[in-house]
C-alpha cells in the first residue's frame, strides 16, 4: 500500500508546505519513503511502502525522461508480461518496479495502456510537454481516489484526511450525513460537499493552464462481460481456474507474504487455493501460510477458520479481542480507516501480521457482496429523514385518513 497526493493551484504560487502536510497526513500508507515534485502550478506527492524493488530507485514521483512523471498507488500484477513487450520495443528499465512499467506503457500506448493492466491502482501522470495531468482509477475502484476542489485549488489524495494539509475548509454535506460511509463509497460520494471520488474505470485529463477537464470512461463493465457456458460444471471449472490464476499472480512480491483467515467463504477459498498453489508449484520462499485468525465475542466463524487451518496442518496465530475499547483507540481507528461501520478489526489484524514479519497479506475482502449477496440496505440521510418527519406531522394535522393510511403503508409509523 502506498499513498499519493496532488495539488493544482488555480490562482496562486504552489506552497510546498501543503504537499508536505498531505504526505504527513497519509504517511501510515507508506512509512518507508516519501517524495514530492513541483512543476509550474502543480505539486505531486507520494509516500511508499515498497512491495517490489525496495531500493531507493523506486521512490516516487518517478521519471525516466524530461517529459513524464508518475505517482502511483496499487499494483499491476501482470507487469512482467507488459515489461517484456516494452523491452521488445527498445525501452530500457532502471528499476524492477511495476511503477516504471506503468510509466513506460503510458508513454508507448497512452490511455489505451490501462486496458492492459491487471490489478488495482490509481495512476497520476504529469505530461510537462502537453502541460496536462492524467488521473485514472482501476476498473472496480478498488484503490481510493478522492478529489477536493474550491476556488483556490484542485487536489486529489488517497485519503480524505490528506486534504486537511491544504489549510482549506472542508464542509459536511448534510444530505449525506447519516448514510453509511460504505454506501457513499460505492456511489463515489463522500460526507463532504467539496470532496468527491473519481469513479471506477474513469480518468480525468486536466489542462494545467486553462484548468479545463476531459472525463473519459476508459472501462465499461457491460463491454467486458464474461461468456457464461450453459453447462454448470464448465462454469465451475472456469471460475476455479480464474480464482487460482488470480491468486497465483498476486504472489509477485519481494517481501514476505502471509494471509489471514476468518472462516468465511472468501478467506477460506483464498486460503485453500494458496495451499494448493504452494503444493503444486513448490512455492516456499517468502510465503507464510500459517494464518492469522481474529476471534472476538459473537464471532460465529472462528471455529471454521481453525478447522480449515488444521486441515492443512498450519500453525495458526489466534488473536483474541475484548469488547472494551478506549476513546483514544476508537479515535485512531476512525481516523485511519475513515469509516464508522461495525467492522474495525483490520488494524489489530495487520499489526499482528506485521509483528510476525509479514509485509504483504493476501486476503478476501468482500467477494460475498461482489458475487451477488445483496449489500444494499435502504438508508436515509439526516436531512431526508427530518423532511419526512416534518411532512408526516403536517399530514397528520391537515391530511385525509386515506392519505395517512397510504404514508403508513410506505414508511410505517414515524
């Protein structure tokens, strides 16, 4: 995981203090290296947690010529394949990172290069010759990209808290208060009026002089649907192969790889596939399949996780969590995760894995919903709820019995 940031100044000279502040706000995403770049009216920032080629040559912002510079968060898992294609086109490489592959691919194929990237990522590329900035997000929007804008700046960042470093005013959007942060994320919204998200599969090209913006949908899910075979067994086999190949592809890392296990469908599937890959491919180095298991009161799947770990003769690491939580820890969790939803065990999980020397964790994160489990729960913002209550009071005072009955059938008792 890394973090990126950028500021385009509309009317004033760039202030390096702002990009330093933004990097500091998201430093937990990349505690190993940080950097910035200034060009005319733009500042680019980056904090790095190196997964590939941990040498200093992988530091960002990265450039290998006088024209293009990149800040990049995420991973392109098939970068070896793309790198070979570029070498055949006489490109030279100075690092072993996927970042440099992305940069050179963009130089060769432009925005069409995004179609080649198998991974999850946010990419920002500065073109000094065209005086433009291209900001793009992966097909499913797995990696975050928030955009802040007011009369002074256009800014982007991997986390909302980074915008506090701009010393600008963040205002709550009352129409979004009361709605789940996860729901807002799925609809590319936030709880702030002047903060939005770059939608999945979208890119923006910004002219740094005129500030004109061109928004392009580079990926359309309806144009990339998979063929469904009429035979169930064929589909089952194809699905398994896709999961197997995708899991194996994610083992490209120069650091120690581990996993966690909850006992749910997603983590159990990935844990099983990882064990099969290790056995079939004889992968031993840098792969630790002794899973970390989080247990807490009311957790109904811990026993399933333990049984699965025992099935593969793994020495699991069980972390028991109490119900008590201090205000200090709660504040830290909300600040780092930027959500207030009920599942907040990630920090404890990753802290345990880090103590075990694990730098990269391959886990299942929400495929239950992605594979069709309904995740939409009807929600009302604070403003909308208040308006309904006020309308109901007026209806009860002045409405007919028929009107009251109709509203009661729709909303129940308010």
